[in-house]
């Protein structure tokens, strides 16, 4: 028999704002990576998640100064979904 437990985080306003920012940034990274992946597929290029992460870190992230506040773990949350 399996059991599931629901938990609810009791966040204050500052924490709620921070969680929303992290979720939005994570979603933005996912959409950016998916767009890059689809463009590479259309051009019949072989792309790996490792190449995509390196490109993002070296070329895209420096253009967005606010991205450094989130850390690198957000970009790595879905690394095994495609390869």
C-alpha cells in the first residue's frame, strides 16, 4: 500500500516573491533551451544537453545580469529529460 503526504509551505511575502522569481526564471530557461533544441533539430544538427548548458553559461547568461542571483542549479533541474 502506497501513501501520499501533502505538505504546504508556509512562506512569508518575501519568500513567496523569491519562489515566484525562481519558477519564472526556470521556465524561461526551459523555453529557451527547447527553442534552441528545436532549431538545431530543424537544421539537422546534433545537440546535447551538455553543449546547450555550456553555451547558455558562456554566451547567454552574461547578457542577463539578474540571472546570477539564481545560481546554476536552476539550469540543471531538467538535464536528463532529453539526450
